[in-house]
């Protein structure tokens, strides 16, 4: 069609009376669409023929702007449509976002190669951008990345992070802190504040937002487990400020124009100020911090980092620790409440895991259906992606990735592959993760990413979720509140690097009735 148009517009004129040929003069209205058609034909048809080893560009209509509008309005739909445009071959392809080319990787084999190419496909630039976005001073950034005396502070922080969150004594200690806080905050006097006293001995019941219940328990629990009581004591609005930031935090990671992200930046500033106040306190006035916070603070004090820059580095840790767990709990409970047979089976298999003062986490980790449900919820709700910067030209199974480009691995594009997960991939079916052919062993299940960005928090996240769900189901009778309940819709339009939230306004309303439980 474009070729026909060009032939008509650019056709030769009739012979002039002098017997010589001339080209028809163009009006400006003819020239603009002709130039546009030439550009489109060259960009998306001819260039791929000239450079077949380059990842193909997914066509777009507006030069420079490219796919920016579609990406920020519904990134998952854009990625799915682009993958299908290339016949679902799962070869790397390219999007253009406001003039910048972004390589998209959707093949598990390609992802494995990306993980191994740590020198040419780097992750550090993503952290550098976050430091700038969070407002770290030039001195702080220089200090964090100074490697003249050996490993830089950023990479030392990663070592401490792994020591804290990977299996071992520090994870065990943090797990006990989390479990203690979750247990305390799930007692009736905390769940129904002001409505009754703990030892009244009468049934207590309320209609609650499940989303708010998960958030109101788990975010404060994490705040105390990580920092002790001092952080919330000195900044009582921290949890609300965290949610205000988290709701739009994608604007920070995708470098959204600051003018259009004022609410997010204001909330981020309040969080940073709260953590700055915390680190200004004498150590003896803020006991109870976890290993990571204490160790990384000591490391930065030794490097003469200022309180505000220290607060910014710890803010990143606080953000990633809190952003996903309460949403996983919300979705897991929402799905099983809509599937009563699964709900009852989970209650049965977790009953022996309950203790008077909490749960036996080792037994919970062996509850097959509960853990399968956890995995299925991650498959359905994870919007996680990993990013890299191409610092030197790299070959990826015959495709050339040029330097100074960004690369994105959107794992949600793997999680609905029928050859990996079977039929009805959009339905909640935890049975996929049971038996000999468990789906979580396959290459298409990557809710926690991989390589150097393989999420260290996956161990503590599972423990938090299992403990919360087991305690809620055994300390309370929980049922759907509405006569004709509808499962909340996943918000797939808002970009995220973690678990998707519900569409704004969607929720699961529950009737929660406290059981007669003896608390220690």
C-alpha cells in the first residue's frame, strides 16, 4: 500500500511542450505524507533487510515518540502485542520510547545468556539512575561507587544484603522478628482497634477491606522488624507516606518527567526525611535494627556518608522489602476465598503449624498446597522485570545488541505460556505446582528474576506470606462479605517492577470474626 502511494505521489509528469521530462511540483500537503511514507518504509521494511542480525523494531506511527504512550498506558498489552506481531517467535525485538531504543527479551534461553553476560550487559547503571532519582548528593554517589580501595560500597551492600536474606543465622533472626510482629498485629485488639479489648471473651466481628488488612499488618510489621520501634515512633505517618510513594514509584524507575510526578516525589521526600531523622538519633535510642541496617550504616559511617545519603540508600532497601508482600497476601487470600475447596484444604494442612505464640515456619514451608498457591499467585500477579544497560556490543544467539541501549526482560511475558503451564493459564489453579512436573522448576517461571538480580528477598517473602495467611485463617473465621462477590481485577496498565495491585477501586470485602484463641 505504501509503495502504491509513493508511486502515485512521486510519479513522473507528462512530457512538456519542449519535449523534455520534468517532475510534478509538490504542494506542501503532498510532500509531508510522501516523506512520512518514505521514512516508515525505510525504518520498518528496508532496514531489517539490510541488518537482519539486529533485533527488529516493532513498528510505530509517530517518530521519536515511538511507543512511549502505549508503554506508559498499558505496558503489558504493548509487550504482548509486539511479541505476537513477530509471530510469537520470542526473538529479541526493539521498542522506541521517546527516542531511546529498548531491547525486549522474552525467551528464557536468551535470559540465561543475559544473566551470564555481566560485563557487557550491566545492571549497575540502573542503581546509579535510582541514586540520582532519589536525590543522592554528588558526594554520596561518588563515595558509593568509589572502588579505588577495592570493592565499592554498592557492591559491599549487596554482600551484606545477601548475608541478611539468604538462608543462615541472619535470615533466621529476621524471620523471628517478622513473625513476632505479624503475630502481634494480627491479634484482635490490633485488627479491630477501639472496638473491643483482647480478653473480652465475646465474639468480635467486622467487615473489612482485605487489601487494607494486609497492608495495615505487614508494612508496619516490616518497619519494626527492620528498624526497631524508633522509626515509626518518630515518623507515625511513614506507612501512609510509603503507600503514596509506592503507588507511583514506577515513575521513578522509568524516569518519568518530574513535573508530572510531583505526588510521588513529595511522598519520597517525606520517607527520606523520616529515615534521616531516624539516623540522626543516637544508636542507644534506636535499638532493634536488623543486621543489614546496622552493618550497612557502620560501613557508610566509616566512609563519612551524610545522614541524608545514608537514608536514601536504606530507603531503597525499605521500599523493595515492603512493596510486594502485602499484595501477595491480598491476592492469595482473594483467590482461595473464591475457591472454597482450596481454602478448606489449606486450613486442614496448616492446622498443626499453629502455636500459641505464632507459627512453626518450618512446618509451613512443607505445606504443599499452601506453597503451590503461593507460586500460582506469583505466576498470575507478578509484573516483575529486570533491566540491563548494553555497555559494549554483544551477540545474543545471532542477534547483535548495540552499546548504549537499554535491555528489559519482562517476566510476565513468560508466565502465560501454555506449553509450560498447561491450559487455562489465566485461571488460578495451584495444582500446576504440585506433583512430579511442578511448574516452578521450569524456565518459564521467573517471578523473582535471575542472575545477579535474582531477588534475595524471596526467602523472607515466602515466610511472611505463609505465616500471615496461616494466622489469619486460624485466628479468624473469614468469608466474603458480598452476596455476589467478584474477584478484583489486576491492574496491568500501571508499569511495575513487582507484584501488580488491583485496579483502583477494586477490593475484596471480608467478614472477619475472631475465634476464641488463647494468646500468650
